[in-house]
């Protein structure tokens, strides 16, 4: 199912802007598996504000780590080809 920014924001996701990919996070869905923190600390770092920096790693790495989120609290939309996962 493909959604856009408006849909995700209405569902309670917060948007973190990047040049190639925007990352969306939903606090209420997060089960704290911490895959994002373990596998890509350059992008996901709870000791920083904002805690998500989509441009701090390669687009493919950001997508790969978001795909490991078991709760779908993290999602992304690529800007170049509008691909959604």
C-alpha cells in the first residue's frame, strides 16, 4: 500500500526531512526493538535533537535499517522516485 506524506502525518507520524529520503516515525507504534539505534547510529541517535538525521548515512543504508523495524514505527519515502516502504 502506497501512502504519501499527508497520509502519514494524519496517522501520527513525524517527518524528518532528508535530501534523498524522508524518514517518518510514529512514537505510539514503536516497540523499542532498537534496530535503528543498533544498526545505524549515525542516522538514529536518541542523544541528539533531532534524533533522526536521514542524510547522516547512505540512502540504501537508511532504507535497509527501516525495513528491519518490526512495528512499522519507521517508514520512508524516497524523493527521487517516490518509492514508499
